[in-house]
C-alpha cells in the first residue's frame, strides 16, 4: 500500500461519518439546483415534443374557394407529404352562451383536421359518422357538457342565408396544443364536426384552410410559400411560428426556474467551499506530521484531495438520486399533462456539468487551501485590541478578541466566514425581493397594461362607435371608455409592428404608461419598449408611419413624434396581430385618418368603472352586451393576462420554495461559520474555563464572538440582497416589456429581517450549546 493510500485510509477511518454526512447534505442542495436547471431545459423543449407527437401541420393556408378545387391545385406542390383540410362555419349551440363556441369546423377527409388533442375524457370522433363531435375543455367547462351528452348545433349557411340545425353527440373532450400556452383573452370554444356534415354543407362555409405536412428539409417560407403564391394562395401560419410564440411566452417561467437553480447552486457551492476549507484547516497539524515522516508536499495535497473527494462524490451521488426523484415534475406548468416524455428521466448534460462542478470546487479548494500557508498573528500584549476597548467586561473582551478577523491565527478564514455568511443572507434577501415583485406583477394587471376594469370584445367583428357611446357614454357607472382598433403599421418604411388606433367613447383611457406622456394629438404616437428599442429611437424623436393592408400594400405616410412608451395588454382578436406587452404602436383615430385609409371601427373597448361599481354587477346589468356590425356575441374580461403572466402565475409557488431553500442554505452556512469560529477558539475557551469562567460566561463569550458575523450578515447582507434582487427584477421586467418597478412591501422586508435575526439567533444558540460542553482537561491535553 502506498503512503498516500495509507494516510488517506487513516483519515477516512476517523472522519468517514463526518465526510459522508456533509456530502449527503451538500448533495441535497446540489440535487435541488440541478433538478431545477434540468426542469427548465425540459420545459423549454416540451412544446416542440408535444406538437410533434400531436402531428401538427408544418404550415397552414387559408382561402375562400371550394376545398376540392384548392386541393386539386395543391396536389403538385413539391415537398408536401400530406394535406389536412378543414371547413369552418359560424354558428352556435342551443342553450349555450354564443361567446363560448367561437370555432366550429370539421375535416374535409377522414382525419382529425388539426393537431391531435390531449384527451381528458372519451375518444376522438369517427370523422365519417355524422352525429359524432369533439369539443375542447374550454367549451365543455363553460357549457357544462360531458362525454355522451347531446348538443344541438346551428350552423349559419352563407349560400342559403339561413341556419342548419341538428343534434350531435359528444364523444371526446380535450385540449389541442395551441391552447396550452395562451393569453387569457384568446380562450375559445371548439367544436369539431364530422366530415359527412362538412361535405354536405361545404357551400355555406365561412372559411376554409389546409394544413401541410412537409418533407424533412423543406422550409415553409422559402420552399412552400413561393409555390402557394403562384397558385394565388397565402401562407397564414407555420409550426415554427407557433413554437416560437410558446417559447417566447415561457421565457419568464424559464428565467425564474433558472434563477432559482443558480441561487441554490451558488449556495451549495459556498457550503462546499466552507466544508472543504474547514476540513483542510483541521488536518494541518496532521499534514506537518506526514511531511516529517517523508511525504512530499504534492503527496500531502493528494491526501487532502482524496479526503475532499469522499465528500464530493457522496454529494454527487446524492444529487443524482435527487434528480431522479424530482424528474417526473418536469416539464413545469401547463405543458406537463400533454408532454409525451414524462416520468423518470435524467438530463445528462446538466448531470455531467453538475458533477464536474462539484468535483472542481472540491479539488480546487483543497489545493488552494494547501498552497496558502497558515499565518500566525502576533498578538499585542499589555493593551487591549482596539475592537475591545469600548467594553471592559471580560466576556466581551474575550469574545470580540476571538472574533477579530484582523488578528489571531488565519485571519483569512475569519474574513471568509463573514463574507460567506453575508453572501448567504444576501441570496435569501434577493430571492424574496424578486419573488414579491413577481407576485405583484401577477396580481396587479396595471403592471402589464390592463389599466382599467373591463374589456368588452366582439370576436371577429367591429363595434359601432355610436352604439358604444349610446350604451356607455351616459351610463353613470362608467367613468371612462375607449375603443381600440388593431392594424399593422410600417415604421420608417422598414420595421413592421402591430398597432392600435384609439376612439374616445367617454373620457380617455390608454394602456399603462411607462415613460413620457400619453398620446394626445394626431401627430403623436407612443410605442412599446421593445418596438422603441428595435427602431433605435427615443422619446421625442420623429418617425414615419404607414398602415399596411393584408396584401402588403401601404397607405400614405405621416410623420409623427414619439411622446412616450407603454405596455400593451394582449386582447386577442383571432386572425389579427395585436400589440402586446413591449411590442406595438398607439395612435389616435384622427392620426389614422391622416394616412388616407378607410374607416375601421373598434374591435374591443376598455372600460373604467365609477368608484364602488363591481365588474360582475356591471356585466349582469348589460346582458345584451354591445351590438356589433356582424352580430357577433359579446365577451367580457376583467383582466387580460398575457400567456407570460399566466405561466408565471402557475409557478408562483416556486418563489416560496426558492425563499425556503435559500433561507435553509443561509442558515446552514451561517451556523457552520459560527461553529467553525467557536471550534477554532476551543483551546482559548478551555483556558477560560480552567481559570474560572462559568458555562454562562462562556455562552456570553460566544454571543460576543458571534456579534461581528451577525451584524455583517444582517446589516450588509439584507440591503445588498434586496438591492440586487430589485435590479434583477427590473431587468426581467424590461425584457418582458412591463412596468419594471420592483415591489418590496415594508411588512415583507420587516418579516425578512426578523427571519434572518431569528436564524442568526438560532445559530448562536447552537454554538452556545456546543461551547458549554467544553471539557478543558481533554482539550488542553490534546496536541
């Protein structure tokens, strides 16, 4: 047996329980960190797996011509492996609020017309059986429909200018992938009819579309669109756009999961550094003995590294177990139930990087601690140190003398203990600051642009301004109301952005202002923060705007001045691009008229109610809603949360977990630092006990000895952590395009301070218990 193995075996026999126990504790922390990072990666890739499993079409083209004629034109397109066409109608289900069944369509052939749903109950209908229908969860939940129920469906036939009604049976209820991550206002009731009904009533359909499954390597934009254009067809939607939409909406959730994982990882790394450093210090006397016996410095380092590897490998194995146990939780959020890859799995990339991190930290700490030679400070004699001069009590003088980081043996260890404790407390404070701000964002719609009480929407239709003014203008329950019309605009001729033109109904309402002022005149606009950044402009600059038609033609250009930035609430009008969060442009209806375009009435209206008026009472008082030009039903919303905020709401509990875990890590690090501090002065404590100090006085010495670390942790760590957390949240909010002001309520911060002080007090109490058990005879006899 070599000398290194012999020395290591002796140390392992003496300290194996301590090494393995510390490794288990550190491994739990690393496991939580790696599991969270792996969950973020698994969540980010989940939607792509879901749509592939659901056989979603790669691209879609809508048209008005008869389906059989279009399919004959599409037969010769290169790169298309298969087609799925659908035929859509306007209509309603008897006895159900029309706003709950916006979408009614069926397949042209014997297939499900869109991506396959995740079934909650029942089965997919037989496309060739006339009486069978599928409905989505949104419709079933709002209409109170279950599998096996019969519904009477009325379809409006354009060619006959009449309704066709028949009874159908619900065979399945589920949710299609595009519903999983969506804005609050984009919820829709879906009824999928049979191919038999579709073919019989095809001539009276309201719209038609075809989905394309493309061969590998075929790009929808570069390869498919030119062929469609040559046949007079448009490319309406691609699978890549849908995936990008979901991934964009998931960014806040993924950012917070990643932040949580990194916080726990940093805390665990700090704990590992402390454990390995303290272990290295504890073996210094033994290391000198090994060198006297003939081991070289490199061999001594190898023995130390071998000891650290026991703790590191135990931590790594524990982290793997934690990752395996936690893996079924991913993906996090609404995608979980539809992901085809759930259950136990391991992210090998995160696992490999994580294990490498643990081993590198342990190895580097062992080597660096050995290189840094111990220093023995020369204690001044005959006068007290400056840190103890303000108090002449023996316990205070002794405790502060032991704690003084600038004197005694190895002052670097004392400074590092204080620094690590401050960092641990700062991590906790930062997590609390970010968590409270995120909760405020979710719970306060004004922060994401919904700066009113209600939105009234007529899907696929326009609201007449005169009807809005007659209903809302003289209503004392309405404090203000403004109509919004969506269009597409070219800014400076080359940047395209969705926009709103506002029509004043009563007073003035605009989305939440971030900077500058609201738009007031026909030569003024406000932009979303991301749009402002994309065009490289600032508030006060002049830009040109043009309105674009669906065919791409542009109106006359107008020069306008940017007077502010806002955050737009997403209010969905299916089929139209809408401003949302940081993307968009807002102008007045008068400004739009200067572009020489045809009038376009509002599609939805924002309402601010008078003080004391409840939204539900106001809605109940207007059962007929708002009349529209096409007779579309009215939908009311008392919030308009974007998909990003709805995703964030799902994981608010992560903030509680993050705060709890970071608090536990901070407590462990502070406790370990205090115990190490007390352990380093155990011989001095034994001397004090031998010369007559009581156990109570020794406890008082520990309290004074803990004072610098406690003060630094609370006075420095908490403010720094809150400041860093607020800055992190501000950056997150800027990228999202919402109000960036962090929310740190005084009561919450007071609770944080009290919690930290309680943790510090608990740590001091444990250290006092340890020192009260001091046995001078044993300690003073030991070398």
